[in-house]
């Protein structure tokens, strides 16, 4: 039997037969498609909710206040509460993922997310049960948040650990392509809803996209059931070397990385502001909601393909330059985007949205699943990525509400919304400059914890050769 010697970018040699290479590639593809479908379900659910929170929920789940802006703030507040639950979901599911395994927890997050979304589709309205309507809406939104807190981190950790040499950025990025696909599906699902007359839309039409989430859940469940645990994690588990309290160990051994990814995660403010506040703001200045849904569809269709391309680029030139090029450019382009909405320039809205979603934001977004996972040791990877990511994302969840409150009823005052994006992306850019480059580091040397002596001496640099294995 012939043997092929495969060399990774760090110079480490790995001896694999052609059959072994094929086996690894099959596992990597399966993990990538699982991540894609999980991301699609999560963001199908997110964007269906964000769209309904912009167009429907203010009219059916809240009492009349006499102020459209105030009711919209309340509706976006329910959008934001899921981001409060995300860190708790990340903490609980991240702990279980590092203790029990990646696969079983990722199956659980699928069921929680899909089930909560389906139940939102059958909720009674404020006119039917009064204050219980927004209360139940918040409860189900919290369930979505608990699931989302662990989904992308778990899929990223698993697909990073399964990825073959030289493609460790490429396969984890499938989860981000899945996010773009989920947004496209959600937008398409809402297009016929926006075409309905208002009475039908508010009475039953809005429910259809929520109920349809069960189809995405079924496909994702079938694919995810075929997964196996990554070999790197399984070896650790078989040897009984899992940490009893992985989150606490992570805080001790990887504190710098934890803070770094929490701040790097602020780059997602771009997506949240554009998808939620951008839609609401555009309709308030007279742009048809279906037009804005098509804007979102076009940009995210492009992102489905450019995201893995950007991740592949990061496998060649590094995580840092790819990420920084994306965030720095987004910080500028967001001003053109909101100016285009304010002036109702439809052509420019399409162009700028596509450039941001399909190029600049896609570049930074494509990198983080692999980069964040690579910063942590296998024993604490799920916990570190999940909690760190959600601490940063928590901020983004409330930015549509903050932007709406700052803009108010003065539709010419869109500057605060743009500054929220620019501030977040510039801060992420600055932190990226200080974060370790990892694309050349061999898998089993990733995120090696520092020694106790270094911790006590305060000399932690996040790259000690001791792996604990």
C-alpha cells in the first residue's frame, strides 16, 4: 500500500495513505455540511424573527403607545433579549461540549432552536391574551438565544478539528456560508408575506415562515446525526483528560485569547444593524420592504460563495490580514450604505449592501470560526469560543434598539447607526492587530496552555509549548 507524505504549512509532516486521506476528507466534508445546515437554521430563525420584529410584531404583540418609535424599540428589545441568553447557553453547552462531546450538544442546540422558532409561529397575539403574548414571545426568544450561544462555536470547533491540512480555515467557514443561506431562505420566505394585504399578514401570514423552520430542522438533524466525534477530542476523552470545569480552566490558561475574541466578535454589529435596523429604517423613509428583502437576498447569495473563498485565502496568507481587510473596509462602507438608504437611492443600496455583505463583512466573518477555535486548546476549545464569542455578540443584539432610540423619529439623523458599526469594527480591527496568527500552527499544538508558573508570574503570552497531552 502506497503512503503519501503530507506537509502542513508549519512544516510538520503527517504520513497518510490515500485511503486515510479520503477518509479524512469525507469526515471534513460531512462536518462542513453539518456546520452549513446548523448555521442556516440558526440564521433562518434569527432573520425571520428580525424581519417580523421590524414589520409585524409591533402591531400584534404590544399595546398601542401612540409612538411608532417607542413600539419599535419594545419590539427590538425582544430581539435583543436572546443575546442576553446567548452567553448562558454558551457557558452551559460549552461545558457539556468539552465534557461529553461536540456531536450530542450540537444535536441538542438544533432541537432547541428549531422547536422554539416553530412555537413562536403558533403564539396568540396581544389582542388575544394580553400581556402574556409578549411574555411568551420573550421566553421563546430566550430559548433561541440559549441554543444560538453554542451552535456556531460548536460547529466551528468540530469542523476545525476535522479539517484536513491546509484547509482548516476553509471547512469551518461553511457555518458562515450557512448563515448567509439562512438569511436568504428567511428573506424568500417573507417575500410572499410582505405581498399580502395588511389584515392577512398580521393575522396569519407572518406565521408561515416560522412554521416552515421545521423543514430546515429536519434536514440539519439528518446530516448531523451522521457525524462522529473529532479524533483529537475523542483521544482526549478516551484518555480521561477532559477538564472538570473547562470554562474556569480556560479563564486561567487562555485569558488573553478570551478577551481578544470577545472584542473581535464586535464585527457582527455590522450584520445585526443592517438586517434589523436597516430594514426598519428603510421602510420608515418610504422604501418598500420587499425591495429591502431583495437587497438582503442578493448580498447574502454572493456571501454564500465569497465566504469560503475568503476563508481559503486566509489558509494561504493568514487569518489576521484577511480579517483586518474586512473590518477596516466595512467601517468606511457602512456610511455609504446608510446614506444610500436616507436618499432612497435603490441602485446604490443594492451595490453597497452587496459590497459589504458579499465582500468586506464576508472577509472578516469567514475567518473567525477557524481563528477563534485555533486560539484554544482542545480541552477548553468549545467553552472558550462559545462564551467569548457570545460576550462580544451580546453587544450587537441591542444595537438595533439603541440605533432606533438614537435616531428616533428624525429620519435624517442616521449618523448614530453608522457610528455604532464603525466604532465596533475599528475596535475589532485594533484588537486583531494584537492577536496571534494561527494558520501555520499544527492542530495538536493549537492553544497550548501556559504553565502555572507563568500564570503566577503574569508572563502569559498564550503560546507555551506544554500541551497537557
